[in-house]
C-alpha cells in the first residue's frame, strides 16, 4: 500500500475509486479491497496494475459530453 500514498497526499483518482468502493463509511475495508484488486490484476500477468485500472476506467467512461442548451 506504500505506492498509494505519497506523504500525506494521495492520488485523487485513487481516492475517488476508494470512496466509490466504500460502504457504511469503512474506508479501511475499501482500501483493502482496492489493494486486493491491484494484487489480482498483477497476478494475472500485468506488470503495472495502476495503468490497467486507469485504462479500464477510460474505456468505460463516455467519450463525448453532451450539454443541454435552453432556447428561448
């Protein structure tokens, strides 16, 4: 878990993922789930699980943002 936090500042993307995983305010459990997820990705043969996770999130996110415009 030492890669997750540099000093007192953490990567905002990692914190957002951990907060999304978190249920009932149990951040330590969410961090453990995140760490286990990275270990699972690494055990499947990927050298850098953070890049794999970031690529998966980019692929799942919408590529175009649509904003509504009020007329009149």
